[in-house]
């Protein structure tokens, strides 16, 4: 993320805004609702509040205009339909928000979605400059998408919090506000170096290793020393979070992601057609309501599915669960306990995560050869 | 048939669009010596900046993917501070 030069910001947390006019493209109620929702994106993650004010005393003025549209110095004219859809001034210059009236403003994804553009412009009004991350709300390009799925990227959250700090609720008892925003407060404070940390799922993906927990994932790349933290929804908007298990079949360039009784196949971040499918279609019995962990063994071309104290072995070539399964985890993986939270094959070794520990397991000799903290991958 | 280099496929209209785009969103930064470019030329440095910002292949040339990005709807705030 980037802030404007000298990082100007509003000196107070309770801000007011006013719509100077309305676009004829949409009913007034829809415009007001879109604007309210756009402010909420930012108030959910900061101590800021936004109230509709009246008269000229409002802090932030919102205007629909075409071509040359204001008397404000250095306010460039709009360019007609398409092209530039809006612009806004930094807090140092009044935070004005201007939306190009020549666009076809809508409340859905057909024309130019007002909520989406307003949320971006409000980011500028609050002090954020453009981000280079294409998934970030503050990326300059307007990418048409389902407005219901427009969310702040972690980069946006970090940017705005660098100016105003986190929401006050995040500093309190850690209870979620119930918002669908990715900034669920309990999750924001996930500390990767907490010695008690456990993971929901771990997998390889195109040479990287992904660690999933709640709504986050951490990417460990062999080429980079830093660990990248992302919202899962930034890659797979339909999944959001709460992933139970994941595994990659490298030779098919496919990642399988499990959540409850469903699973998805994805190539990179593109969910494949026909998914989600039921885990029971794989041959997992109906009594199983979720998969705790999954790992593909490149040597045998078999996938292990762990659930509760049992596990199954799935033949990826012939697509069936082998006859002798389920097996008992405690019996076939002695030394790791009876449940597995996450599993990974890395450099030919099998790593089974259980709570805050990970067990390196020698499949041939059927014994644990090393025990480490689950977060040993991060150089904590 | 041999494929023409992409730069030769750029129309005068595209060239104008690109110049306007770069002037609007990649303005001269304070302290940068202003080197005037000919009307029919694109400032390759600015173009590189833009390509880098959008994660495109940084060539300094006005290729098809760069033009496509330039034609997409966007916010009017410059990508680099002027």
C-alpha cells in the first residue's frame, strides 16, 4: 500500500459526508445505500465513523459531474463514458470525491458499480494512494465484479490502519463485530510466531507452501525469505476461510481444497468448473462430515485423507478409496497421537501437524523421525 | 506471413491515448528534469513505470497488453505522485 506524500490524514475520527447531488442513473435510496456501504468498508477496520451531514459543514463532499465539473484548483475534467470513472482528493486537499456522471452508474455489475468505485475513492479521501496489488481495492483499475464480493484486501487494511490504527473493537475483547468484512477482529491478531499456533491446512502449490488458518493464508516461497500473508478470499473469493484440508496433485497442476462436506479443484486461483463436489463422491462414508487433513504422496500417487481418528487412502490414478480403509491413525502412524490437523509432503518427507506440533514421519519405517513446532517453517 | 512487430501496429489514436494516459497518471515528479518528447513518441521511462505498476512485461514499448490496460476503466488519481 502507499499513502500520499507526507501521509496526510484526517485529524479526527468522526467524519461527516454529504452528497452534493445525485446521479439520475439510480434511485436515490440505492445511491445512499451504496455510499453508506462504501463507508462501512473503511469504518469496519478503523476507529473512524462516517455520518451523513448536511449543509456545507460536512467533511467530505461527494459530487457527480461530467467534463469540467468543479471550481476546485487542479481538478482535472472527466473524459466522458469509460476511461476515468472517478477521482478523489487526499485529506490534505479536502477529501472531495468526484464521480463521472457520464458513466452508467448501477447497483449491480452491469455498468459501473457505484458502491465499488465509491469505496475506492473513499480510500483516497482518507489518505490512501494507489496500490500495485491487483486484488486490492486501491488498485487503480476498475475491475467489474460482483459487488457482493467486493472486499478490502489485506493490503488495504494495513494501509488504512497505518494511518488511523485498527478498529477500537479489535483492541477490546476481540469479539467479532459480526461484519462480513475480512477484518474479523479475532482473526486479525493471529500471530504466526505464537508457539501454540496450529494450522487448519497446509499444502504445496506450484513450488510454494501454503499454510491456512481461519480466513488467512501464509505463502512461503523458496525464492523469497519473507512470508506473505493474504486473505484466502483474495485468491478464492467463494471460499473465504475455514478451510479444513488441502492437497496438491502437481502433475495435474491442481489443488484440492476441502471445507465441510464439499471440496473444490482449483488451478492456481481458478476454481474448476463442476465444483464444489461432495467429499462422499470420493468414497468417504456419509458419516464423515469433514476432512481434517489431506496429503498427496507423489511416490505412491495416493492421497491420504484424515478425519477424526481415522484415515483413508485414495488412488488418484484409478479414483477410488482403497478397500482396506479406513485405518486407525494411532495404529498406522504411531507416535503422532490420534488426530491430524494438516498434512504436507515436502522434499519427499511426510509432515503431519497436530495442534502446535508437527511430526516428520518416515512412511517406510512407519515411525516419527522428528518433532518440531508447527510454525518452525517461519524462522520464528 | 511474418508477424509485424507490435509497435508498428500502434495507430495514431492509440499513440495519443497513451500519451494522455501517461501525462495524466504518471506526471513528471518534482525535481525530475523535463525532457520534451516528440508528439509521435512515447516517454519510455514513464511507460516502464506504468508497465511495472500494472505488473506487465516491462518493455518501455507500447505493446498490445499495455494498450489494453490503458483502455480499461480506472480511477483518475495518478499512480505516482506528481
